[in-house]
């Protein structure tokens, strides 16, 4: 019997598998596709953007260089001495933000580090890299396995696949927007129905000059001509009536593109195409007894803004260390329940964020009025900074019951005077206690959680006015104290997140 069975070998399932493997859990990943390679995960249709916060998650597990290499990124900017303006900032409803308008000084607790920028990558590259990392960590991956049943009791959960049964203590569904696990385990899935149909295609365009490059808002929808010739995305408000069980024909795609672009452009051939909608749904809970969900299995929405993959990685990062501690038996009471409590509101926010963009794009007078308003707002420094905070994930803050403004946020890349970075200390998947006091005040207390918390001490290059900080394995600040902090406050926070101290 395995500790955890994960259904789905996409980036979310594989990232979770790596997190669990890092904690020596026995993990089996089941994937229905027989091969890793798929035209829909390879370039160009598999193109995705990772935010700086997501890239930082890879960095803090020692995978930054592997990610860059797999993504075909030749170089990455050197870590500056001061936070620099981002080079990539994204868009809201097709309205691209200007990086020069981001007020870096207004971003919460931003410190320079190796992972300061987002990365353009593609799904197959991320999956291949994570598959290799998972295998090194002892994770077993079985492809060509279609799960057809899920049963559970108080002790175990079983994934049924034909004549085979795979038993585990826990099962996590990471099997995408049409999740089989979600349906089999009886999760409620609620939300709003689609207003548009979207298409992504790789085609031969007979007269590409008729299409403008980049994002193009039009009176009838939106189309995007990507840098790769023939890679086009478009959306049309048809209330999602197109039958997505059928592959769109060349004639249909050409007709939609002509309506949306307002041109008589011609598609000579369509090599590959996929469809999507803005259907926005979320499970009412991310856990049913011994079955949990992460990524698109728990929430689906329009791809506007590129939030889906990033939120899914965030789910896996949040869940991984909590589930591992539960498997080990050293989790404090209720730790696993905090996964739903922390991540469900993030998923709900993303659904609303994408709904707002869909409302902005509506090809009617209401939508056009909202577009004009949004253009004015993102034409200001404050407006651009606000949208960038939301897109990058830097505005996320969990309610951990503390008024200290850093607690609940993703930890800034704190760096000791000897050059040691927070990211260097997080690669083992443990919590980190950074002690900036001259008397190493936390030394004895942190030792009580030695296997769960890594301790490092010394003056910091920028301590943000803090005397010490406790960071969870997912990079979230669990506690922070000024120079006059009470050591008992640290011990209470450590006990809350890491269980009873070792005797």
C-alpha cells in the first residue's frame, strides 16, 4: 500500500509528487495518457506563462536551472542589489500592462533574488522535467492507466483501474478540468456557465499580414496572433453553444477568425486546434475524507490572464508538506484541514478575476464601457501596480490570525550577510527559522524541531526590521518578530504548524 496515490501526471500532480517524495513518502502517480508527449502539451498549443511567484517555488526546491533549460530560456537576469521593475507583467482582458508603470516600491515586502521574473514555458517541458525529478525521489509513475472507480473507508482509499486496484492512505485528484476523481468521489462542483467559446490553433495563414500581432480587442471579441507564425488564439461570444465534442473544421475556424478580426483572412490549412470556454466552476470543498483535489480538478475557469497553471502549482505547494506531515504522523491537529481553508478562497478569487475579464470583453455597449474604464485605470501607475500584484500572486495573503503584516504572505528572499539565501535553505522541503539576533536567541528552541525546521542565524543584508522569522515549507511566513520578540511566541507558532517538539 502506498502513502499517496496521485491521479494525473500533469504539472500539478507531478509537482505534488515531488513534494511528497522529498519527504520520503511512497507515492504512485497514475496517468491515463500512455505517453508523455502530446501535441496539446508541446509547442505551440502547450505554451504557458509562469508567474514570478511560481518560478520562485521551483527555485526554492532547487529546480530553477532545470526549469529554465527545459523552457529554452538561455539566460536569466542576475540577481540585482535592489528590486528592479519586472520585464513581463501580463494583461487584463487583452489590455497589456506597461512594465515601466509598475511601482516596485509599492509591492509588498519585495526583495531581490534569483527568481524575480516570470517564464514562458510549455506544458510538456515542465512535465518532463518534473517526471525526471519525481523518479529521482522514488516516485512511481504509471502511464496508460485509466481510473474507473474510487472507494474509501476510515483507513484507506482505493483507485480502481480495470482489473487493477491501487490502495493508499490518501488519494489526490490532479486529473484536470474533467476530473474523473472529482466525479467518482462525489464532490459538488458549482459555478457559472460559459458566455464565449475560445479557440487555439496552429494553422497556415495564406495572408498573415491581415492580422495584427499581439492582443487585439475588437467589437466582436478578441484574437491574439502569437510570435510563432500561425499560432492564433481567438474567442467569440456565442454562449458556449459550439459542440466541443467535435473538432472544429478549417472552415469553421476561418469563419470565426473572420468575424472576430473583421478581415477576410484565409486559413490554408489547420494543423492542430483546441477549444475552451469561460465556464467557471469550483468544488465546494477540496477534501472528501481521504480524497483531495488540486489544480483544475478543483477549479476551472477561463484562461484569461494565465492563472490556471500557477494556481494549481500553488495548490500542490500548499498541500504537499501538510499531507507529508500527516503521513509521517507528526502533523499538528487540523493541519490538513488548513489546505482547504487557505486554498479554496484563492480558487474562488481566480474565478471572479476571470469573470471580470469576460465581462470586460463582452462585445456590447456594457462591455465597451467597462473596457474604457479599465483602460483609464491601467493607464495609471497605481492601476498597473494593482493589476500586476494580482497577476503575479504577490498580493496573496492567508489569514493566519496575526496582525503582523508579513505573516501569511509569501516570504521575501531574505539573505544573510554570508550570502546564504532563504531559497538555499528551503530545498529540503522543511520549514526555515531565520534568526537575525546577535545572541542567536532561537537556537535552542529551533533545535526542538530539528527534523522539521532548518535553523540559520546571522545578520541579514535587509532584515526588514525583523529580529527573526519562521517560514513554512511552502514559503509562507508563519511568524515574524521584531528585535524584542518573545521566544515563546516563536515556539507557539512552531507548534501550531510543525506539531509537538521532539523530546
